[in-house]
């Protein structure tokens, strides 16, 4: 029986507001599932998610699990 790999996940918390930010950053935050301050979401650690985080790293806190 094949062993399943345990996927790494990222816990992302919004720590700064998107008010007065470029529209592109606002849409990236919505795509990540963050709509309010101090809201936390969990995503799989994929290159696509990492790319989005690079664009809004100044607005979020990221923890690896």
C-alpha cells in the first residue's frame, strides 16, 4: 500500500488593511479568502499560493505547518 505524503499547509492571517492599496492587491487578498482584519485561512503550500503571498506579504502574517 502506498504511503500518502503529508502536505504542508500555510496559515495566513490578515494583519493590515487593504484600504488605500492598489486594486490588484485587494483582489489578491480576496482570492486568498481574506476579507477582514485578523481573519485567518489555511491553504496548501503550492507555488500558486506562494506567488500570491509575495504580492501581499506586507499585509499578512504566514505560518508554516
